[in-house]
């Protein structure tokens, strides 16, 4: 697998010039300054590619070319936003960039309640705790019908927690949940979230999945003609929050969507951390079942913590080889898939991967590291993953 690294552009605190020391072979990035629904122009794509090339890197994967809320909900701007998406694909293809990762998560991207939870070894990791999310949902956002989404025990614990919190702690929790991705412009206020929730009032899982298939029916044929590969990232976490539907949380969800738009260009991003929060996730089985359509891999690990809800567990970002997913077996399956592709003569036999997320360790600590994307934590993860791939070669 090609060993890649997510870089958030010129404002990323980790300079490209340092990444050769880490052993990085390729870059995963995006034009985060361009809002969802706006086309990526040729000059902006070329400028980013040139900046990477100046440091000896290719732009291997676009992550992410965002799907706007208007597309997800099929509201006012949908048609123009789909045309902008097609235009962006054309601009990327012109520069030889072939792999585009995206997600179809409503409103919020990945969701955590703590971005720097202390770990026993002295480092820090991102954490999701349902009780703290209930504090936000029930008492800060005050979402209508939220009471129906939590057990009586969770509601009572959240109430006590809320009244024990300082104003600063409440503000930090809100920030953590609505933070969005580094470099992106999708930090929501409470009022923003309330407004956006209203657009999903009539949208359940069946309709959202149908909207995803409609979107792919428009853009996947364009990607196919351009020689590109689209790969949907799973829901993170893989269960409903804020009463919103989830449609890419399991292997079965992927099977449905990949069969509905049955083109090689329509593929999957295997994120072992997101999918691995689910108790029934089996990494090697996912690869065996969907390997031919996996265009990109996020290799990270999460560990579940027993909480109040079996189906919505608490979890934290574990070391890459020390979570609930059998990373060695999953990488072995991916390496076998690469071998199979190479024997078939596929041009895309090599799967780009990156060490996703990572714990804050050593010089990452101190609050200056980007939550979820520390240098030392990801460097450790990449080194461990490199060792597995070498052993499996």
C-alpha cells in the first residue's frame, strides 16, 4: 500500500518539508477554503499540486471533495451543486488526480465529546462519551424530541453533569462536538445546528440513502469516464446522533450503495476506526467482501468503553495496533487484495492508505497539536503499519 499522510494545506502546523523524515510517500489533501457547493477551479487545483510537487510529493487522494447539505437533502441548490461537483472532478482529472474521498454524514462530520482526553501513559486521545453528548443535545442544543433518544439513566446523568459544569466547560463541549475538520469552514453554532436539523425533519434512513444513490447516479458515471475513483467514507461514529439518519455504517450499507450504482468508479473508503466502533465489525471480512471496490484505506483503531447504550458505545482513539479492530489481519487482507489486483493487471492495484487520527504523544502535547492529527502519534501509527505491510509482503 502507498503510505500517505493527510495534510490540511498551507495553515497545517506540520510542514511538508518534515514529512520525508516520517517516511511519507504521498499526500492526501483538499481545498478546504472553497465552500461546499462551489466548483474547484483549475488554477486552485494546479496551485495545490505545485505546492506538493515543490516538496517532492504527489497529490494521491482528495479528501474531501465535500457533498453539500443541499445535495444530501435534495433542496434548493442541489442541481447547481451537483454541476459544481462534476466540474471539480473534471479539474482534478485534468491534473491526473484520480481518487476522491467524500462522506454523506448529515450536518456534522466526525463527532467527539473530548478532543484531548488524558491517557494512562501520559498522552491524550479523542473520546466520545454518550453521556456528554446527551448534555449537549438535551441541555445546550435543547433539541426537540431529544428526550426520546436516551435512557432514563443517561438523561439523569446528563442532567447532573450539566449542572455541575462551568460555563467554560459547556462552551468547550459545544466546540468539541461542532468543531469540524481542521482547515475547513464548517464550525457550526448552536443556532446553525438547529436550523440544519430542520432540513432533515422529513428525512429518514431510507430517503437519505436514496438521496445518496441519486447523487452517485449523477457523478459516478462522470468519474468513470474521467478514469477516477470515488470512495465514500463511513459514518463516524456509525450510529445515529441528534436523531439524524445514518446510511454508511456497515458492510451491508456499502453493499447496497455499491450495487445500486454498479460502476468501478463508485467505491468505498475503508476506515477501520469508524466502522470498528460497531461491535459486529470484522475488518478482514469487509475486505474479502468488498475488496475490489476499496479505493482508499484509513487505518486507525478505536476501543469501545462499556457505557449506558449497547448500540451507541463510548469509545476512544486507541493506538493503531491496540484497539478493537484486528489491524494485522485487516492489513494482511488488504495486501492480499493488492496482489489479486496486480495479477489481474489492474492499474489501480496499489491501495493508498494513511494512518488516520492518532494519540497525542511527547511533543504533540501542550495544546498546539491539531486534535486527531498529531505528528508523533501519526508517525508512530505509520511506523507500526509499515511494519505490518513489510511482514505481509
